[in-house]
C-alpha cells in the first residue's frame, strides 16, 4: 500500500476515484445531449461497484488482521454508503429514463470520490 499502510489507500482507491470521474464525465455528456442513461453508464457503474467491493474486501481483511480505523463508526458508515452508491445510481437511472437519469448517475459518481477520500481519512485519523 501507499502512504501510511492503510488498506483503503493506494491503487484500488485511485482506480475507484478515476473510474467514478470517467463515468461522471460520460453521464454529463449525456445530460448535455439530453440523453437517457445508456449501456455504457450502466456498465461503468457495474465496474465501479466491483472496484468498490474490492476496496471493501481489503478493508475487511485488514480488520480481520487486527488493524483498526481511527473512527470505526464513521468508517463503517462510509464503507456501507460507498458500496451502495453505484447500485443506487443504476436503479434510480433506470427508473428515470430521461436526461435526468443521466444527471443522477453524474451526481452519484461525483459524490463517490469524496466518500472514498473520507473513508481514507477516517482510517488514518488514529488507526492504521
């Protein structure tokens, strides 16, 4: 891992952030073109979910190994939220088959990097 050795730092976190921003950019283009969510957005959300699940597994392995986050309550709250964001975006986007569905995908994909960074911060505060 990079930095302090936190399980939520490094390549998986960077991959999640970059992928989330790419999906957000694609969704923003769709919004500006007045397009409903397309297959590319939904596939992007699925791949993002896989990366985030990998991040959650890494955190679980670290916890099983005896490491602890600095703020356990906040950490677990952010972790659960993070894992549920892409499926939430997909469901809401499918329910709103207009450009606003793409806006939902864009908004949630812009929130995801913030939650990843907060997850890192809550681990590093006192723990890791």
